[in-house]
């Protein structure tokens, strides 16, 4: 009997493709990621403090089919992950969040934070399993572009009709309408667009299809409009810096493409912006003229400055009180509602990824995350400079610029820890790095 089993396993290993190369599983995983990005847009069924969403349903279906394919031996498991240290950190972070429940208040918010960390880590790990080759990196790049264009179209529809997907936000019930696409707040949509724009720049600059270039250009124009309309100053600053980074890092022969794209965008604005307005919203020229004022207004708005500074002071006090271990998953909001040491106009979320990681998870996790983040930036910079693959160079450049934008834009929105856009960005960076390391290991005879 054992001989029969061994023979069957050997035959399976030799004659079947790798599970992570099965086309329908790869496509289903891309669908699962897209649906996770959509959040509560389609439906949200409350269940014990959580919500059943379309993305979570598709994720569960995928995990079931993936496990089924593995146990039925529909294919062999080929794991070629060369960025294991980064995954190990994410696993450690999840473990630390769970252990923090021993000293942190066991609230529903804490469970939501841990759930966000777990699903985010799963997103990164499975993306590495299915999308960490050069073809997979191309797929994840196309996912960024298509999701951005789709969400921009939804934003235009919202702007024209004053209607929104999902449950209405509290401010919308007061008659305040800003495009938010599939997200719960327009500031989160602005952060998403600031992270996506570098991918659109590359898409427009190097796509060979005229239709794709036009769609990309229109999406860039609409994205800039939505970001400025949201008033998200950190997102505006992130976009400006990411654009500068891309221009600075492109090769001299490619800077011309970037300049042409910029001139085309400016030309379209000059020709049409005076009349470009939907449903009595500001025209493009009016909004773009407000950019310098919006960027500098952070220094002129005493309430905004004091509130943000007081949130930081609260975070450091919580950190010190926890003996630098952190107040635990979701602990920042809990202690802000119970005993905020400084007044923040009833703002209880840190609105700052760096502060949230530091205050909730302590110095150790913060230091490791900083090393994780800087490691992504450094490796992407090297790939953008040295890779022999044009695809990897371009996508690493876009991902590098997006991470730079994230480092600033994250201070303009709340609850980004449970927003899977951020985890998709980390997954993209690791997939690019993994693909590059696999490429370096190939024998010269394999490298066309």
C-alpha cells in the first residue's frame, strides 16, 4: 500500500503543474484581492461586531478551493519565496498583536485590528505564492491600473449624481458629498489615488495602445481633481513628491516621455478646465489654483496643527505608560475615549500610520516595521537602477514612488491598518523583489 501511495505522489509531482501556476486559481486570487479592495461597497452584513463583505466571502471561497487543490493533489506545491525575512516579520507582528490582548483591553476594536493584520498578512503571503514571478508582477500592476480606473469611473458617477455605493457615511446624511468610490471616507479614497498615481504614470508612459493611454490620462486628471477636492493635504503632498521621485529616477531617455505626459495633461487642463465641472462642483482651474494654499494651510490652521500635535503627544504618553510595549491592538482609540491626556476635538483615531504602529504595538514592532519599510525602499531602488528587465525596472519605480507617497499620505486618513490597499502595496513591493531575485538565480542560458 505504501508503495502505491509513494508511486502516486511521485507521479503527481512529475506530471502536474505547480498549484500556484494553475491559471484559474491565479485569476481567482486576483479577483479576491480586487474584491477585498472594494470593502463595503457591494454589501456589508453585520455579524458580531464584524461585517460580512463580498471581499471576505470571495477570500473564504478561494482559501477553500486552494486547500482542496492542495489536498486532492491537483498540482505540486512549488514555493520559491526569496523574501522570507519580510514574511517572518509580518507573522511576528500578528503574533505580537494577539499576545497584546494579555495586557490590552479585549475590545471589539482590538479584534478588528487583529483581523486586519491577519487578512493583510494572508494577502501578502498568497500574492507572493501566486504573483511573485515576472508574469505575476505584470498581473499585479494591471490590477492596480484597472482598479484605479474603475474606482475613478465610480467617483465621476458620484460627483455627477450625488449618490454613493454602500451605506451612506454620516457626513453624507448631512448633505456633504465627496467622491469616495468603494471606500468609507473620501480621505481614504484620496490616499488610494495618491498611491495609485505612480502606476498610472508608468502605464500611460509605456503603454502602446492609444485607447489605454487616453484612459490612463483621463484617470490621472480625474484622480488629481478628486484628491484636491477632498482637501487631503497630506495626499496632495504625497502626490507631488511621488511625481518628483519618478521624474528624478527615470533615465534621461525616458524623462522625455514623462515631460510629454505632463505637457499633455497641462494642455488638456488649459483647453477644457474652465468648463470642466460636474453638478456645480469647482472647475479644474479653481481647484488646481488652490493646491499651494491647501499644502501650506496646515501651518496656518491652528486647530488642525494643535489636534495633530496633541494626538502625537497622547500616543507617546500611552507608549510610556505601557513600558514601551504598546497599548495593544486597537488600544489607542480605547484609551482616547477613556482618558485622553490632551484635547483633540473628539478625534480618537491617530490618523497616522507611524503613530498607530508605535503606540499600539510598541518600540520593538515599530523598529522592525521601520526596518521592513526601509528594506522595501532600498531594494526597490536597486531594482529600478540595476534590473535587466524593463518591466521590473518600471514597476519597481512605480512601487518605490507609491511607498514614498504612502509615507506622507497615511497621515490624512484613519483606519488604514484595516484597509487592504496598503497591504496590496506591500505585497507588490515584495513580489517585485522576489521576481528580481528569482531572475538573478536563473542560469544565463535561461535568460533569453
